[in-house]
């Protein structure tokens, strides 16, 4: 009898450990990395200079393996700082045409119109060097899944 009891306890312990491993495997979530964020691209498709301002057509490409649940894209003209430097500008214009739940491999086309009105002296701004910024969430809308990327809209 004693021998059978040890076998039953061993079998029960093994079953318990197996269930624990399955549950632990189900709850672990794959985390996105900087490399995943680098796979989200903002590409300038068209620039049109008008008397009232500049219109940009931009393509957002989700090259990551994650759904971009929500995002906002902004364009700004940097402020000239010294002879050849620039600094950020809090005045930004949000792109239109954005969507929720951009699937992996998905592409959307955005437009931004940057008006000259209200800029004052245009020579104080890097109008030929606009900056773009994307702020979004991978898979889930919470602080843990927040990412930001961007840079120069005009690629050399």
C-alpha cells in the first residue's frame, strides 16, 4: 500500500507542475522592442508648396509584427537656432486620414497641411526641414505599450 501511495503523490505533483507550466505559458506576453518600432515607417509621398502653406502626403507603413492600436502623427517646422542649428517647435499640426488598428503589413495614407499664416517671419523656421513624429500604442492602449518615433520628414 505504501508504495502505491508514493506513486499517486508523485503523479499528483507531476500533474500540478504540468498545469502550472501551461498556465505560465499562456500568461506570458511577447514584448515589442526598439527593433519593432524601427519597422514602423513614415514615408513622404508628395510635397506641394502653395501660397498659403505646404501640403504633405505621407504613408505610414506598419512593418512590425504587432497591431498599432492607436496613433497620432504630427508635423512641425523646427525653429532655427544659430547659423546651422535647429531646435524643436511645440507648434505641430496633426495629420488627417489616420486609422485605428493598423495591422502588421498595413499601410495608410495621411495628409498634413502646414499653413504659413501665424508663423510670422518664416526665415526663423526650418521650412525646408520639417520634422515628423508618431506617437502610438502596440497591441494595447496603455503606458507599457506606448512608443514614439520620428525625425526629419525630408529624406536625403
